[in-house]
């Protein structure tokens, strides 16, 4: 089964939890490099590179070789946990 768009999976993981991604196995557990993930997520390779340098990207899978690789699941779960649009608690208004 091919993976649906990344934003759909992020929303699913936010609403139901990471276990909701299990129905997309084994495709969700496939390894991908930075360029493949950038294309899938709709961001640039440079965004991933800079986010990694700033500590805003999950650690790659511990594999031999020089190219960092991640599973789609790891990246989707990480992005689902990030603050941002759709993942913020409503602001509390101070009582007057």
C-alpha cells in the first residue's frame, strides 16, 4: 500500500496516536534518505540539513555507512509531536 501524503499521516498521528500508522506497514517502516524525505514532505533538502544542525530533526537510524537514513514512521511521529499549526493548545485568556 503506498503512503498517503505526509500531512495526512501527521494529522492522523496527532489525533489518534503513532499506533494509527501501523496500518501503513511495511511502507511506513521503509528507510529513506534526506532527499527522498524532502520530496515526500514537500520541503527542501536544505531545510532538513539546517534543521538537523539546529537539533530540530530526529536522529537517523543507526546504520553502517555515511548517508543518514530515517524511517518514514520516525519522521512522521517526530513532526506530529512538533508544535505548530494544528498541534497547539488554545491560549488561555486571563480572567478579568
